[in-house]
């Protein structure tokens, strides 16, 4: 007999039924008309005249009766026969018995005593098993209670009458799995039921269920459950890979994982890699490392995740080496980090041919922290981002240092030694895909806050990061839809070149290319010279006459180069190139200027065969095909789910094609055996960089009159001199008491914090 199969009374009706007598308690006033199992009136006669198949059936009916009268039920003792079967069973009022005196008279108890809930009530139900009829019958029923009965509007709070049924548990599990906190889950389910009285359980019951579910997943340890989960994903995603290492004490040290789409995306967009660490995103305080890049829609794409033991060079070396192995030894051309020395050493060892670019935002923040001179931050910002020639940078830097008198400043000299890692003048020929800072990493860290928390286990962290990854991929799908659905309106007068850009670039990249085309209006070709098959054009900007850019165009190969190096750093033609195309009468963009990674078909597998013939080249081609099919399948799934007939047609075709491919490849789903991990203990809580976690030192209260500690103004020993003191201060004489604090000599010293905040907003 399921007592939770129907909803409780509506909230409006229940709040008005403050009844004290049994007859008033059992009157049903809700919309069910008494048809609900919780609203059906159960009387004592219904119990006495009833026979039961099991003792549990008798217990369920007695619980319904207790709900009608306003009391709870507690299971009592059991009498068994010689064969071990139940012969007699008793059920009592939940206020049966009394609390032992030793618990009440304990004077050393630190916690407050719980309220007394037992009153020695003798209400009970006794049933016995009738062997002749093979049924359970009522032996004794005591109806009288020695305590006040609970009003009907409060019965749902009795522990015996509340609880979550299977449907509610399933709904709560689904919402919790998708990142909703228990408070929002409770609010949603209360709203669905029509009030707290109708939902059938309390927030504490919900929290207990979530905690039991979480602990059930961690049988065998948090680390082993996480590793087993990642290795088991191979049944769904055969290209998913996880790598881990253990400490000398057999505890989890480092963990790295990536799925098949992450690996396929890296093959397409792994030319620029950025990664950063974020702290305290799990209960072990392990630094979380997220590898990310930029896709063809200029959106953030994630290549993998890692949890590391510490931030030492050896740890980063292990991480980058495993990352390189998983990505089939494809090394990035540019790596962007925040300048951590351990990261820098590991990058030089694992990616020796990659350019290490330091985050511009972190460097500019260090400027405001180390140099307090007014105006230096703005001048340094020009050195950081201005697309100068190296000679221009050197001249500007020398004048700037002399202007502020920083020729001997150690921090300035140190940054100058590292200028090739942060100055755009030395990085303008390096393709960075728009990366100049680690702001994308900071954006990921800010985004995943809604999915993860500092109290989560490793398994919950891994599962919730998958939700964040799902959202990023959905954003890419939406951008791809906008790219293929509809065409932008051509507004420039260079219609042929603009149409070529529309057909090649994604919608986001076309917007940037269109801006360059519009910039042709402010340019003019002041000289054109033909040298053999090469055309040399001098392009001048209208409002910056002193800047003249040289554009070279080779007629035979259709190669074009510009002195500004915009194409080399960002992969799109600059306005100077479009001005040259206009002068030369070109009707389409040269093939040498069309970078595939910015195209609509950046993730489409090329039809031509791979130039390499090694096993690793074959694996890389497999990843490219895997990524291309994943994109195509995602779009097919989106279209197939629009309505019922499309869904059934798509499902039938997928099943048919899957059977054909299984026969051709002799592979079947679920046949791959995932290696069982060795037992790995849960990681220990580590100390991360930054300010130590601990209690702040309490500051002693000081007197507001003399500024000394140990007393207040009321009992200040110099209170009698207050009048003279006030006269001195009002007369302009500077007075100080206690420890004298030195004021900053530089009037702009206090602007460091404000400048820092401005930089953060700019970032």
C-alpha cells in the first residue's frame, strides 16, 4: 500500500484546518474529494475488522490511521516461532515510553538537551498471524493518547509521515546532477506541489538524500571512483583518455583527462594554447588546470582538464608531457600563460619550439604595483600593445625610461630582458589567434563557478566540468547555425571581395574582415612600382600621414605581404592589403590569405590524403575524421529532434547505418575492456599559492583620544588635557599620538589600487 502515491491537501485548505478533535482531523476538504490515499478517512473500525496478508500491510494502514488522528507511529517488538517466522508484531505511538534519566540528569553535557518527545503514551496496535487462515489479524488496538494530537496542518512534519518517493528522488537527482543547489531544488519542487505541506518532505530530507546518493557513488574512495568513471567513459566515447600519477603513499597526485572532441578540436585549433590554474575548486584544494584555445568562431574551446598536486616545475613537466602524448605530439606554436616561473621552465622543456607569450594583463597589473610614477602605466601600455617595429619599440622604451628616471630600477630592467615574451612589437609575426592575455582562462574560471564548489568531491568536480564543457560546445553549435543560416547583407562598395569573405569566413570572423574592408576608405596608394613579377605598393593612412606601409604582391603565386604584419599575427587580411587589392582590381581574395582555421569548414576533414605515413599520422587523421563526424552528427541530431516523425526516421537510419559499420569494422559497442585502475588513495589537502588561509590577527582596540591601546576614551589618562589638545589641533598644529605612520611621499602612490581595478575592468 503506497501512502505517497497521491498529493497532500492543497496549501490553502490545509492552513485553515487547525483541528483538535479526531472527527475534525479526518474531514477531507481538498479537491481530491477524499479519493487520495492520504485523504481517505481511516477509522478504528476499519483496522479492527481488517485482515492483512503481511505485517507490513497492517503497519501501513496504522500509519494512515495515525495520520488522520494526528500522531506518529513507531515499530515495536517482534515475536517469532520456532521456525523463525514472524508470529506477532506491535506498533506503538511515536511518543511511547520515556527518556532514560541518565540522559536527562547528565550535568556535563556540552550540547543543549533535545526537547522531550516521549510521554509514555500507551496507544498501540498489536497483530498476530492466524495459521488457520494464513492471514494477519488484529489482536489489540488502543486508541487513547495521553498527549495532545498534532493539528492536521502540521501532520506532514511528523517524521513518520514525510519522505521522498521514487519519482521525487529521481527528479532531485536529475536537477542536482545538472548543477542546481538543494535550495533551488526544494523551491522548485515545493512550487510544483503547491506548498510545503503538499511536497511531502523537508529540506533536511532532501539534503540527506543527496548526501546518501553522493556517498554511494564514492564506494572504494573518491580517487578510485573518479578514475574508474573516466576510464569507463571509453564505452561511450572510445577516444576519451585519462592519465594519473600517485604519490609514494599511494595517494592520487596528478590527474589529466580529455574526451574525443577535445582531442579533435586540438588538432584543428591547437596552434595557440593557453592555460592557467584556479584554486579551491574542490575539497582537497587541488589547483585545477584548464587547457583552452580559440575556435573558428573566436570562441573559447577547451582541450582538457587537470588536477595537479602542486605548482612545481616537475609537476608541470609531467602534465605537459602527458598532454603532448594525448594530443599525438602536436606541439603548439604559441603558449600563453601568466608568467609563472615553474610553468615557464616546463614549457621550455616540453615545447622547445613554441613561443611563450606572457599575459599582458598580469604584466600591466605588476606595473601599477611596482612603479608609482604618474603616467608610467599608460606609457607602458603602449609598449605592451602597440604594433610597432622593434626599432620603434626600442626608441620609445629608451625615452620612456629617461622620462621617469628608471634607468636603475630592477623591476624595469628585468621586464626589459623579457620584452620578447610580452611586447607586441616582437610578437607581431607570431600567430596568436587574438590571444594577448589569459583573460579567456579567467573567463572560464568565472563561468565554471556555477557548476563547481569548494566542498565537492573529485567525482562531482569531473562530472560538473562536463556540464560546463557541454555549454561551451552548445555555444559553438549556435554560432555554426548562425553562420550557415542566412547570409549577411553586403554594404561595402568592394562587393566582390566582400562576397568572397562571406562565403569563406564564419560570421564572427567576417565581421572583423568587413571592418578591414571598410577601412579602405581612409587609405590611399601613393606609389606603385613593378619589380619583375612583384608589385610594390606604398599605402598611406589619411589621418596618419607619417605612417606609410609597404604591400608586396607576387602576380605568379598570388602571395601578398604587408609591413604591418596583421595577417601574420591574426590570420586575416589587413586594410592595407584590401587597398592594394582594390588598386590591382582583384575580384577575389588570394588563396594565400585564406587561413583555414577561420573558415566555415575549419573542422571538416579534407578529402586529400595525409602526407605522412607513420602510425601517429594515421591516428591524427583518425582524430580529424572523428571531429568532423562529431560536428556533422551534432547538426543531424539537432534537426532530427525537431518533431516526432523526424526523430523516428533519424533513429532508424542511425541504427541501420550503425549495424552496417559494425559488420564492416568487426567492432561492437561495449566490447572494449577498460583497464581497472590500481587502488589509489584520496589526495591530501594541499597548500596553494597566495595568502595563507587562516584567522586574521585581532587588532587591539585603541583609544580615540590618544591612539594608545589598552584603554578607551572614557578612562583615558590624558582626558583632562582634551581642551588644550583641541585648541592645538584647531589652531593648525599637527599632533600625533602613539606610533607615527609615515605618509607616502609620492602623491600618486594611493592610485595603485584604483589603477589596478581599472585594469581589471579593462581586462
